[in-house]
C-alpha cells in the first residue's frame, strides 16, 4: 500500500505547502494532495484562507519532479466540467500525464457554507451526481492517463466510482471501508479503492496523544507514532486499499513528510 500526504492548503504563504511537497518527495512519499476549498473555518470559529486547488497543484508540480500530485477533492459543484478539464490539461503540460491524480467529488453538507458565502448555487444530490459524472468524463477525454478517484460514500457516488475505476472514501472506519471496497470490486474488478483521513503524529504515542489533545483533534483521527499509525492502517490494506492519504491535523508540521515516509516504509516489509 502507498501513502499520500495532504498539503497545508489553509495558509497565505504558498511556500509552506511547496516546501512540504519537496520534503515529501525527498522522503519518498508516494503522493501529495491539495484540498479544494474556498476557505476553512477553524475550531475557534475564525475563517482561514485557502490556496486555490489547481493553482497549488501547478505550483507543486513545477517545483517537484517525480512525486505524484493530486486533488482531495475537486468539487464538480464548484466549477463547470469544461473548466476542470482545461485545468487538468494545463497541469499535464506542467507535470506530465503520469504524475497527476484527480480526486473528484460532488460536494456535501460541509460545502454549503462556502457556496452560500459567494452566492454559488448548491444543487440537490442528483444534480450534483450528474455534474460529477460529466466532470469525470471530461477529465478522461482531456487526460486519458490521469486516474480519477470519485469521492464519497453515498451509493450513487460509489456507482460513479465503479464506472470510472476509482473510489476515495474519507474518514470511514476499516469495517465500513471493507464493505465499500468489496462492493466496488464486485462492480468493477479493476477499480482501485483508496482511503483518506485525519491523523495526529508524534515522536511517541504519548507525544501524539498530547498533540491530539492540544489540537482538539476529532475523535476519528488516527493518533500515534508513525509505527502505530502504520499498524492501524493495516486493516485498510487488508481491505484492498491501494493508497491511504493521511491528513495531519497540524498540517504545517515540518515532520509530517518524514512520518509519512516511515509509515510507507512499514508497508514494504
């Protein structure tokens, strides 16, 4: 199983995520991922800025050479399919067709506040699923070699994932993920199942749990040393997860790429 790392997208200084990506490449991490948000509201209620997803991916692709660069995830409810396809075409010109991963989603309840803030309509589920399918198809035409991971747990979204050959599930427990992965492979044996979720690393388990307490990390975050995190991810590997994308709660911590590399190394043994 391969390990991905989400970049610190909710900052004003683009050098921070670029340096994180370069460090991840140096450490041997499989891939880095940019979020697609207009802003982020912290647990303190303060609205934080967000670097636009495609701009960040392009910047990272331009400053790295072999690490894969992905989206986690582009929202089909936010951009027309033609705009997404054009952006992907530009990214291929920067990074090449073998380095990109396009995670694509339909948006969910957490997207509503962002849409409302900018007066962007947020359609009902069926309309968003239709937009997702159109967007995924357009990306396939624009860049046939770029894998498309369809994000979501709703059965309509998982159906689209089977159609396009890739599923990304965020935050699901190992048991839940096993069910989704099994159903995906029943529908399309060649499809890949991937998982993403929050993590709090530490030099030791005690250090990690203290960080989690201080950061007020959600209860579903995986907490521990890199070795402990790898052990907890084993159940996802056993359920045929090909990639696990780790999203550190303290996203700007400079040690995150090194810890992810240790996790990945555990799966080579």
